[in-house]
C-alpha cells in the first residue's frame, strides 16, 4: 500500500502553491520601484533645506522665475498642444473612419507614424529651417536664403507648440479613430430617417458618443506636452523660455537638488490633477451603448467633390509631420552649412577624420568613440529594459487577472499604473532622490547603467501590464485549469504554459518598449553621465553646443533604429492576431 506521505506537500510547498508568495513579492517589487522614489522625494522636501526650497519656489522674490512663469508657459503649451492635437487628430480620424475619402489605409498609416519619430527630431528640423540670427551663429535655411524669420516663429512657445502638435496628434488620432469606429451605422441612419441634417447628426449623435475619447486624447496629449523636455529645451531655452520640465532640469544640473525636487512634486501634481479631472468628467457622463450583439458596420458619408481636396490636405499633413523632418535632418547631416542644405554635400559629419577646418576639427560621428559607446549603451538599455519590463508586466498582469476582485489585485493594479501620473523627468528626479546617495550597505547608483535600467523599467510598467493583460486575454483559461488540476503551481503554470503561449505578443510589446527607450530624452536627461552615454543625450548635447549637423546625424541613427523596431513589432502583432482574420 502506497503511503500518502509520498504525495503530501511540505509546508513551504503548500505556501507556494497557495499563491501567496508570488503576489507578496510583486507588491514588494512595485513598492520599491514606484512608491519608494516618490516617498523619498517628498521626504527630501520636508527637511530644513527642503522647507527653504518650498519657500524659494513659491513665495520668494525668485518665485516668479522659478515657478509662476514656467507654470504659465507650461499651461499655455499643454492646452495649446491638446487643442491642436484634437483638431488635427479628430479631423484625420473623421476623414479615415466616417468618410469615403480615397486611400484610407494610407492616410491611417501616415497618421500613426509621427509618434514613432522622437520629438527632438522635429525640433532639430524646425531649427534647421527656421532658426534666425537673433542668437548669433549660423542662421537657418530660410533666413540664409533671404526670408526674414520673426523671433516668435524661430524661438519660444509657438514653434515648441507646433513641433509637439506634429508629434502627438497621432496619439489623438488613434484614440478618436477607435471611438468613431464604434459608432454604428444604425445610429446615423436613424437620425437621417428622422430628417436630421449632417451638422445635427454630427453634434447630436456622433460627438456625444466620442466625447470620452476626445477627453482622453486631450488628457494624454496635454500630459505629454507638459512632461516633454526636448522641444522646449531646444527651441525655448536659447531665449530663456522656461517650462516646468526645463526649469526642473536646470535646478538638478546646477546642484540645487531641493528646489528641483520641489518642482518635480509640483509638476507631478499638475499632471495628475489634470488627468484626475479628465477622468472625473468622463466617469460622470451618461453612458452611450454603441456596441451591441448585432453585427456592426460603419456609416461613411460621401464627400462628393471634396474627396480629393481633403485627401490632398491629409497627405500634406502627414508629409509635413513625418517625411519633411526626416529629409531636412538627412540633408543637414550632409551639408557643411545649414543655409545650403542641398549642395556641397559631404560625409564628413558621418565618417570624416578630425583635424580639418570643418566642424572645428571634430571627426565624424562614427569615428567618435563616445558615439560608439552611446550606440551600444542605447541598444543595451532598450533590450534590457524591454526584457525586464515585459517579464515583470506579465507576472503582474497574471496575478491581477488571477486574483481579480481581491484587495491584493486592486493594490497591484493601482500601484502599477501610478507612473502614468508622473512625468518622465519628474520620475527621474525621484530616482535621484532615492538612489543618489548610499542606502545602508548599498552604494549610490547615480551615474550607473543599473539606475537607468531600474528607472526606465519602473516608468514603463503601466504599458507592460496593459500589454500583459491583452496577451493573457487571448489564452483560454481551460489550458491553465487543466494544468492546475494536474498539480502545477502558479509559477509552474506561468513559466511553462502562459509564457510560451504569450511569447509572440510579449515580444511585440517588448519591441515597442525598446523603441520608447531608444528615443526617450526626458527620462534619461537627469540620469545621464559621461560613463553611461545614450544616443538621445549625445544628440541633445551636440545641438546645445551648436553642432547641428552632428546632432541631426545622430537623430537619424535613432530614427532608423526606432522605425526598424516599430515595423518589426507591427509585423509580429499582425501574426499574433491572424486568428481575427479567419
């Protein structure tokens, strides 16, 4: 007779199989990655030096330049970008989804491309074309060729807003287009049968249905503009136009850490408050059910004689936001002078030897050992962050789904999405506050590659968890249930069953995280040191020092890497979702 003790699990095994250990470990990890830096930065501002910093920022004679003027510029920029993105993104979404405009797939693809291009690429391209001689040095293409460029168009809020609108409108397009596609033809046809004209249908039926999407798009584009560092730094700092993000960078860079931490907390508050208000507006509205059990189809309005003119306008928007910046950057990286972009091209800025008269004797970027290190560090950072983030995101999503409705799942879900409320540069400041000095036996991590990985992984957690949830939603629960009945524990089921089945979707999500890290400047700008250079920061340094050709060449390298990874991720995502086409 077989002894039952052979099959009786030990106390540790029972604890592991109970599913308590893994969620507890995940809560601890997320608390260290997300909560601890924010608590630390708050505590740093409650010391005597921190209290003095609060007073200096808010109520001292310096407060106008430290807080109020940057706040005003930030708010103007945020609302301006959000409004512009709603207009452009909403127009393109309406055109692609609800009209019979020709080339809808082409227009849809062009509308999504700008978000893949780094915001500082568009800022550099703008400077190459519109920079004037106000600050000395070489003027831009237009002024060199006889067209006077006013200061307000060359520097400051206006060009910064234009560049950010061109970058973020694709985000608004994606959100609004998804909402418009849910507006069933039966709703529109019912309005037409009742005698409603097109304006009445639009304002009385379509607009109320997509209002939550409009608010969500406005919220995200506002938050993106408020947190963006690259465009205000390149187009605003030369004329002392400060936003909260650039002022925060200046405080940390000059060693005024407490004032920087205060500005970081205020920036977090501004961003979180706006997102919270947007969420309250959406949650307080009445729900409009547009997706029913019946087969849905989209009603497309005929444009008549406006089909081709509107198509031309949409193509022009896409070309100006995507193709033009890339062409300008490419031409500038080959032209010795920005005033003659399309003549006397040379490869010196790419592969030229140093010591000559061009570029003050500096060698081309591929002969610069700093750039070679930056390429390696950037690719390594993107790959490591993508891997760690997606694995942690899958574990979090799995635990949240398995324990849906429990207090533990709620805590994990809320903590995992906290980084959405924290602008990138403020998140970096929080990590400096926590890891910028030794913690007990642990040494200071400031300036190390490890700190870049930890901070970037934490900031990408919301995206990773959302990707993990979408992947898990495609895997039948019966498979895991069968494994559970055979005695497989949670970790065994996760790594032996769920992970292999989800690998393609996870890889596609990881590639998108990789792209985000390669082009990100706001997060790394405070964590960057000479021992851990990355491409985006090297490009920014070149631009700040006036070597625009080098900056543009490096930006093209970043762009090539981003586009290659994005198309690879898109291809993998299409393969994962082939079942939808059958």
